[in-house]
């Protein structure tokens, strides 16, 4: 599964109009923990294929969207359903910990 790159043009379609829950990784190029989270996020995306959509949004490029979700620190993962936040995961996590947190939020 590929991770969708979000921007101003595709955000509504990919997040707000998605039939699946979406996990958005709010990140920045200069953020060390974000760089560590990237491969973990992509690996976990494969484990949830078909159940959850995984997407990334660069806060430096699209700060207006990050502001809408009240992002104060990164990495920050926001779990959404129809664009509405249903859960938040802050900071770097190992794969198994991240999967457990997602399971708690999604209720699988």
C-alpha cells in the first residue's frame, strides 16, 4: 500500500470524502523524530491495507491544514473519519506500539 501525499488540492477528496478512516502523519523535513517515524508509518500502512487509509502532510508546506487540526508538535498522527478527528497519536513509536494505538482508536 502506498501512503498518500496530501496537499491543498487533494485534502478534501482523500480525507474528508474517504469511505475509510484516514491516519494523517503531520511531519516536517527538519524533524528528526518525523524521519524516524516515516518508515514505521509506511510499514504499518501495509498491515492495515484496505481498512485504513494512510496519508502524510508536510506542515511547512500546508500549515493552514495543520492549523485546522491544532497541530502543536510533530510527529503527530491524527485519525479521522469523514475529516473529523477521532484520535490523536503524538511522538515517535515503534511498529507494535503504533499498531496497538491504532487498534484502540479504530476499535478493531
